C-alpha cells in the first residue's frame, strides 16, 4: 500500500512541477471551507455518485484531515478501477506541519 501514499513534501513538489494530477478533498463541508489546498471537493459520502468528475488519465491525490478518510476513498476508487491514485499521508494535519517547518 506504500505505493499509494504521498507525503506533504512530495505533493508540494508535484504541485509545483506538474499539472498532470487531480486533488480530491473528501472532507465534510465545514472542514473543506475552513482550509483546503484546492482541487475538487467531493465529500466521501458523495464519491460513489460523482466518479464522472474524476480523471482516469491523471494521478488522483485524495486528502482529508488526518489521512484516514482519504485512504478509505483511495481504496474505494481502486475497487472502482482507478489505478493512478495516492492518498496524502497525514492529511491536512501533515500538510500544515510541513508548511510550518518547510
């Protein structure tokens, strides 16, 4: 499963060097609106009905607050036939910590 994990540092590099990816925030509205790093906002419970909004040709990076919900989203998408997908390790918590030390 390590091949499906991306660190905050790796994601920052990806965001600065490529546009061949799609960020997907799977958190609830309150958390998304409080702080996000962009991308497509698809709450976890809406994922099954919004698969058409996701690219099968780009790397999809799911993120949430701690990494738990985004890992569930990743597993769901793998089961739906998506192959290019990663989950932000530690979620927005790790992203904020990385920014603070970065």
